[in-house]
């Protein structure tokens, strides 16, 4: 963990998908659809714990035979239960991203007032990237 020029702390973790349940709620065509997914990630590294997420996704192109060739935009609400430098608690974030060429890119914003325990006053932003090379999660925050 390190601090940046504005005094916010930065942490990096990796994550793995523990559970992914996705259902189509509106098929526009065989290649275009809207879906909802309930997802759980396991976080490892400087931030240790689990993230539960509810996603709404718009696939501008869906390839059922090779899903990693699909293109999508998504929004989500994420709730993290975790530990960070001996502190523990929970907090929530909004998640907005795209999936293109087999890679998901997201920007995250910690919802002020959502923290519990040692994270009661947490605020900040973050991002994650997921592809065949791995799943990387970064957070810039202050307590």
C-alpha cells in the first residue's frame, strides 16, 4: 500500500470469480440483449475479502459460441466485506464498465456513508481490469 500526492492511499489486489449467475431479461435480437448478473468475487492481496455485485448489462454483440468475443456495457452495485491493513468492515461502490476484445474495464466510486466498522468514513475511487492475463483491482481511498 502506498500514498499518492493528494494523500489518498492506494491498494492493489487480485480477484477471482467465485460465483456468476447471469440471465437474459430482454432479447432484442440473437446478438443483442440485456442481462442481469449476480456475481461474487474473492479478493486477495492488500484488500482481502469478498465482493458481491449485481450487474445490468447491455450486449451490443453477443457470441454464444465464444462469449469472450462479445461486446457489452454494464453498470453495477458492489458491496465489499474485507480487511485492509488490520482494519475490517464493509463498504459499497458503484461500478461502470465495458467488455471488449475479451477484457472488462471498470471504474468504481465508493458510495459515501456506506462504510461500516473501521471503514465507516471511507471514500474514494477505483478501477479493475479482467482478462485472460488476470483480474486486477485497484482502490484509491481515504479514511
